[in-house]
């Protein structure tokens, strides 16, 4: 029989004997003189003689001896090659391990690539922003007009076949006509009044410069030096360490969470009130506001909002809370004198602003000089949308055509024809142009050649009213009250309409593929057939970013959707009392305008310092 334990011998007595043995000088010298294997065998024999509770206690005591902080022992340059493989949530956890790990985990070298991946940049001008709510301004209550000049009529199903252009050999109902200088009718600019500035008290004249219209060059992003050659340098004076990119990243995450929680502060740059304020009448729009666009001057970091109205003017609103915020919400500039009817569309960038009007004109101004660079009068009906990038300007019209010009010289390039109804919106991405029409189709054109690349017939059950395009993703809003967001290459995406979710995309002139015949969620690949709280009226304006999709509708609401799944994230109500004509957004806010003459700002950054965020 094997005796597992001696009940007459207590643990305390055994420990006492062990201590006496270990403390005896002769025994200690003999033990230290033994080989490592002999000491290992002796230690195992001692552990085997102890009860399990004591062995477990010893195991806990020697566990730290078995742990080795490999990352902490590595040189900083090497450790910073390991941590970038972790998610930002893991980096937060690493910063709480110990002091060494904290220094590594908060290094800007780790957080800067995360910000760059999201397109989040540091505002180098670092202009401070403070919260501000402007008292509501009143304007004259002009007679209501139920018509939306910025929307063309939809295709008439019973229209005469003689209105449809003949098909070419490829089966397309479209054509591209290169234009020469003689085909363009330039409006006279000598008699037009220059842009008018307003500083709150009196107008001041524009001071023209001798320089001609020009396109600003982009600044190059310099790569970090390497030391040693295979590793990035860790230089405290490098640009990556001048800014707290961890703060930048976590602030963006906080703002996104506020959008998901619909935690915003609503304010108005302009609204109609019961009392007439004569001072406000000199700066605010006096009629329906059709279009807007946010813009940040690259040289100063000053953010402004441009708006176009039925009162034939374009206004520049100051959104930078500088000098204590007294200039926030005021009109810095009024651009007028060109258009004789409503300003229906605006596009701002690269130091220029372009406008399209129901008077059939397209205008282009130099923002620095405040001068009109040129005007076009080529369309035969209202210009519904105008867009430009670094090399070209594109306009579309109720006359069912799309026109392409060089930028900023405005030399005619192409006339794109084929839509069977008004072309309500266009968008540019690299060398591609997307057009949306009341004929229920969307078309993709080659901006370099004017060739038609793709036709998406019956893209919605009714005419398309708005579009946003960033290859390969395209977002559209329609008179059928729904949005559609999908990949033009694979055909995968989502829609707020269950009918569209289950309807394949019709690609005229292109071979069908299994990918294009499915209506699946881009994120999970599952078909989405039911949507929560879709719009109740025409979707007049759409825009999308990396995380969210924003839409404005005739139902007086602004809605925010998840870009990945199409789920409704936020329903912004009680801002407008009439139809919404245009929406825009940046990392901190959503802006909207409409027929009620209101300019609403849905601010998600209230109480947060966002002065270091590049908007």
C-alpha cells in the first residue's frame, strides 16, 4: 500500500525543516556547487513532496520568472515594426500594460498611418473653434413657389419616338460630340459687376491682380527617412511627432459615435422668423436656397459655406470661430451680377467657384481675386448641376445633355448626348463622369474621350434626382423616394427599396455576370429587403463618406445611413419646414438648405475641441 500523505506531519513542520536545510551554509554551498541538472532534479523532488496547494502557490510565485517582455526589451525602432499590426483598440490596451508599453503604444508613428488610412488629416493651421449659436435671422416672405427649378422633368413614357436619337452600331442610344472653340458662345464679361464683399457694415471693392486664372498645385507628402536602411527613423523632430495623431484618431472615433447616437446641436445660419430684421436682410438670402457647399481655404484653414439662391446671388458664410466667434455665421462675400435667374448648383475647389443657373449660364470665379474668369451659355435650358476637378468642368441641363470643358480655361471638349429626359446631376471621379437622369438611367462616361462606357437602365423605378460618385462606388437618390449605393464593377451594394434590392442591374450593351445579377450587401453579402424609416418623398440630395451616407429629401428630413450595410443611423428632423434641396457634411457637422430659406447646421462636435482636425 502506498501512503500518499502523513497525517501526523503538518505543512508548517515540513516548511520548517526545508528552511533549516536551505539556510544551512554547508547544504547551501553543496547545492550551489551542483550542476544545473542536479539542482533541477532536487527541485522537482522537493516539489513532489509538497501538497498540491503548496505546489500551486509556488507556481504562482515563479510565473513572473517565466514571463519575458520581448517587446519591451527590443529597440524602439524594432518594437515600432511590431505594434502597427495591431488594431487601434489593441493599442489602447497595450498603453495600459506598463510605462514602456505606454510610450510605444502612443507613438504618433503608429497612429499616423491609421489616420491616413481613414483620410483624417491634422489641421496645420490649428485654428481654434468655439461653440456658437446664431440668433435666427428673418428675411422677406416672398411668394411661395412650389416648383423646384433644380429638378428636370422625368421621361415621358408616351413620348414620341422621334425624340429618341438613332442607335449606333453598338446599340447605345448615346453619342459624344467633340467641340471646338467656335461651338461655344461665351457670355460677355466686361459689363458684369464683380463679386461684392460684405463685412457686416459696408461693401468694399474687389482689387484685381495682374495674375491670370490658375490652378493651385497640391503639396507633396514627404516620406520619412530611414535609420537603419530597412527601418523607419524615429526622430523626435520628424513631422510625424509634431502632432498628436492618437488624439486625432480618437476624436474622429468620438465624432462618429455621436453621429450614430444622433447627438447633435442644431443651429441656423439663416431662417425666416416672425419679426423682420432689416439688418439681416442685407446679408441673408431673400428667397429659396437651392445649393450649398462647404469649403476650407488651404492657405489659412478658414472654413466657409457657399450658398446659391433663387435671389440670383451666391453668398459666402464664415464658419470659423475666430476672434472670439464674433464673425461666425456672417456673410463675408456676395457674388452677383452674372446670373439673371436662380442659382441652382455650386462647385467649389482649387481656388475657384463654379455656378449653374436656370438662365442657362455657367460661371467660374477666382476666389482669391474675386473676379469672374469666364461664363458659358451653351446649354439650351436650365443648368441643373455643375462639377469640376483639376482638369475639367462638367455641366448638365434640362436640355438632356452633358457638356465637358477644360478647367480652368473653359475650352469646350465634349457634348454627351443620349439621355431621354433632363440630366439632373453629374459627378466626376478621376477620368470618369457619372450622370443621372429623369429617364431612370445612370450613365458612366470616359472624361478623356467622351465615350460612353456603361448604361444602368431602370436604375430606379422613377427618375434619378441626385448622385455622388467615387470609383467604384456610386450613390443615387430618386423620385421613387429611395437611395441606391452599389459598386459599378461588381454590382454589389444596397438600397432603401426592397424592390431594388431584389432587382438585378440592367447593364445596356455589356455582358451580364453573376456578380451584377445580385443585390447583396457590400459588407456581408446578404440580400437586404427591408429598410427602416425610408424617405417619404423625393430624395433631392445625396453624399457619402468613408463611414456614412447622408441624404436630404422633400419630406423635410435629413437621414444618415451606414455606408457598409445601409442601415439607418440617424434621422434628423425638426430642422426644416419645407423641402430640402441640398445637403453637405464634413467630419464634424451636416449642413442643409431648402425652400424654407433655412440653412441648418447639425453640429456633432459640440463640447469637443476639433480645431486640430482638417475638415
